[in-house]
C-alpha cells in the first residue's frame, strides 16, 4: 500500500523494528525467544552434537583404515583423531554461524564479540 | 512389551535372488514406491487445472513450489534454481517418507541409515562433481581457508578436507537418528498403555503429544536436509 508511509502507525516502524532486534540480541544462549530465528533453534543441540561426534568418528575411522593399510599403527589414528576432532568442531561452529547463534567476526564468539550490525 | 526395535526390521515381500545377491522387494521398497506415488499424485492432481484461483490441492502444490523455490534462492542463490527439480524431488521424497511413516503400521524408510546415506552420498558426489565442472581444479582452493597464514595451510587443509568429507555422514545420521529415535520413543510409550491398564491414559497422553511432536520433526528434518543440500550447492557454485 502506497500510503502506508503517511500512516502515523507506520511512522516509526523502522525504529521500532531496530529496537526490537536490539532487545532480542543476546540470544547467544539459545533461549529461543529471538523472532529472527525460531525455526532452527529447535534441535540445534542435537545437530551440533552430531557434527562433533561425526567428525571424531570419521577421523578415527579413516585413521584406523589408513593405519592397517600402511602398517603405521597407531600414528595415523592419533593424527586423524585430532584432525577429525578439529573438523567436527569446525562443522559445529559453521552450523552455529549459519543459524546466527554466533557472530563469525567476534573474537571470542557469542555475545561479547558482537559489533554493531 | 513389544520390542521397540522390531518396527525397523526389513521383511522381504517378494524374495528375489540374483546370482547370490538378495534383491528382494521389501516393505521398505514398497513404502518408497507409495511415497513416490503419493507425492507424484499430489503434484499432478494439484497442478492439473492450473486455475487462476487455486483450489485446495493446487494451493498445497503452489505452496510447496514457492517454499522450495524460496529456500533455493535464499540458500544457494539464483543460479541454484537450475537444480530446482532435483531439490524439490528430494524434499518431497523425504517429507512424504517421514509423514507417511507416522501412519500406524506404516514403515519409515528414512529411519534406516542406508537409505539416508544413499541420498546424502548422492547429493555429496553430484555437488562435488558440479564444483569441479564449474571451477575445474580451482575448486580445490575451496579447501584452503581464505586469508589463512601460509604456515598454517598444511594443518588447515586436512581439517577442511575431513570437514568436507564428513558432510554426507552428518547429513544422513541427522535424519536417520531423528526418525529412529522418535519412532522408538513412540513405540516405548505406546507399549506402556496396555501394560498399565487403567493408568494407561498417562502414556496415551504422552504418545499423542509425541506424535504431534513427530509431525514437526518429520517436516523439520526434511527441511534441514534440503537446506543443507542448498548450502552445499551454494558452496559448489560460489565457493566460500
């Protein structure tokens, strides 16, 4: 509607939206009250858990397979366990960034690193 | 009480054995066919009339179309729309598989990791091939994080490669775990209804609530699988 701009009810709409967003900002703790991201908060814990576990399990699996193939047990298992753990954490982190629970630019992650956006 | 895991056992309906290979037509395959048939029927019947003012079925089909189109545009960009048919099919297959599996006595094929893994690995291989087709060997730069110091690259590249290669595993495990856990929980609580006699109303109430919850999970898991496919598609098309 074109005349919405002149409607007094809409006059400070942008300001109100901004204020509401700012109020909802410290949702890094995942209390699920942020209107911007209600859909993916659900099941986030399980998803992050799966990412972490899959990274470790896949790393160890690849390590064991390579070790038995190259007969280097246990060095590659240990190495790939560490790399797999890091990969799992990376995937979990990326998932959290994707759903907007952490800010990738923040140095410590979570709320304290958030800049004005 | 009934075994909560019994519902996941595969039973062959038409035993077929070819050169020692068990290719039997199972109830899992039957439910996949029912899923494909139902989704196909909905889309075909819904889009048959193509009326300017849509009826109920046409509205459902249009909603599904717009939902997936929006999902692709938001997550994979406009270039991703080339893959709309594949992603729409994937979403409808998982959604209908999950939803039909909630009908009592039905079989949920998405609660089997081999099914979800087959879908995830297909998505993974096709997207990786697409990445190489679009970018050639430059696609390998995907594994080098932008702006990383040179000294860190030998450490970061293996981590990036593992994190890329576990995508089909996490994608398939997420769907399978959610479906299996939900159905197991339903079965456990439903088993208490008869066992508790008069007090069975309490587990009955929990089962009803869980069933409602499972409907949400069924949709949500189809949605998450599709969103992640779109995000991976975005990575292959645009890199980083």
